C-alpha cells in the first residue's frame, strides 16, 4: 500500500505513535509519506520506502495567521496525486481530519483511479480539550463522521467521543504499542546511569508540561519521597509549566535534586536507569510514556483517570490513586522503592505486560487490516 501519514511532529504521544507506525509499515514493504510542517521528532531519514513532505503555509497581509489547514489539504492532495496514495492516515481530528477530507474531495474530483480514503486516529486532547470547545465541536464531529474509518487509542477515549459528540459511527479501539526490542530494562546509556549519585534512586516524569499533566503534583510527590529516601527527579520534556516546575523545586529547597533534561529523542536510553515513573495527570487518554516505562521494567505511580487504568493495573504494574492525592501517590511510591523484592516483581510484570499486550507487530497488523477493509469498502 501507499500511505500518507500526518501527525504533529512534536514529542507528544500521538506523533511518536504515528512515526513508529509509519516506520513499521515501511519495514513491512508499504510506501509511507509523512506530510507535516516539520520532520517528526522521532523520524530519522533516510529510510527505505519512507518519504517526508513539508507543508509551508503562505503568509499574506489579509490573513490573521497562516492558513495551515488549507496548506496541509493542498499538500495532501498534491502528494496523493504524485505518489498515487491509497489512503491518508491522520492522527488528531483537528485539524488533520478536516484537511484530509478536503484533500480526498479534491483528489476524487479529479476523476480516474481508485478513490482516496481517510483513516482518522483520535489520540486525546483533540477530543477531551480542543474538540469540546463549543466553537470547534461541530467541525470536529463532522471530521469524525466524514472519515472513512476512525480509531481511538483507548476504550475511554472512544466512549468520551461517543458521549460528548453524539457520534454514532463505529470507532475501533487500537491501543498504542511499544517496540520492546528498543525499550528494554538493560537499555540505559552510561549518561543515564551516571545521573544518580551513590545510594540515590532516579524518579522520572515525562510530558509536554501542560496544566493537564499536573506538574505541581509531580514536584509535590517527589518532595515527599526525597524527604524519606535519597532520590533524584528527572524531568523530561518541555512546555508552558516548565517554569512552574523550576520555581517549585527552588522554593522547596530541592533544586539540586532535580534535573531538567528537556526534550529527549532517545528516551529509551534514560527510562531503564530509573526506578519509578510519576504520572499524576488529570487524565491520560492512553499514557504512552507509561507503556514505554513499563517496557523498560519501570513501575508507574499515577492517576486512576482516563485511559491509564487500561495500561497500568493498580497493584501489579504500579499504583493508581485519585487525581490530586499527592500523599497517596507518595506513600505508594515509597512502598515500592523501599521493598526491593516488591519492586522486582512489579518490574517483571511491567515488562511482561508490554511484551504480551502491546507488541508492535500485532497492533500494526490491526492498522493494516483496517486499511485493507477501508480500501475494499
């Protein structure tokens, strides 16, 4: 097949999954064309059967901002025509599904050949935050309804979409996946292993540092833990609440125990050196970083909200507490970190779950089956 993939090229989960999916499809023999405003953060080129097409939105004095949605649709239609694409797989309903539907209509209006199809994958904030803005809800719902096939990364996200948008069409749940050959317990780099001083445990948080991630709770949980045992906090990522984290660490007197690594492309070289992942978000539509940590044998302490309980089983792969329960999360983390045998058991269960339930091969095959069904429909 010839497949066009559009995602946000940032370090977020949707872009990571889209990139890994495209790479896996190319390795299976498909031809993949990434279409976005920048090269996806985890896509290293050149790769056989993988192409990248940059979208440049024109500026014009009458435009309040460059019309990216229209520029993307135009580039999609252009690539579809020149590369003879079979379908567009877009990650995020808004604006990617809208652009893809416009491209489909433009391409199919030319006439001749098989019709271009659109597969839309819902990842989270396109539904739970952006899409529920009253001004965007109608067009988000339209984009979902007009797609030829729609998937969601968790049952939670599918149910929210059906409930909040009144969508009646079929939405198939295809969870995120992890390459357990790349994410593994023995994969820590010398740099990562050197981050902890003698006797310290490394605790990690990875996110886009937005309010939904509850960065203040991350720091508060760590503060309680480090008062009881020697520990150091690694903060991976960047975003609007990074300055909040820096201020809280400074005001709390543990700035010297906190390491800001920024955006890290090879996070799989850092995670295996850590002992605990903190993820106290308001809600996670899936929690890809939790799955990546689990593949590296790292238990998770987070919120029992959204789709995270579909990935992390409380009391087996870590502990989940109510949103905002900082004391509960800290106590759970301390219990794991103080009991070497318990941590070892949880670590093994984390790795086993990643290998058994979220393997790349199985879930990429499910996407290919959706493509084939869509193209034959």
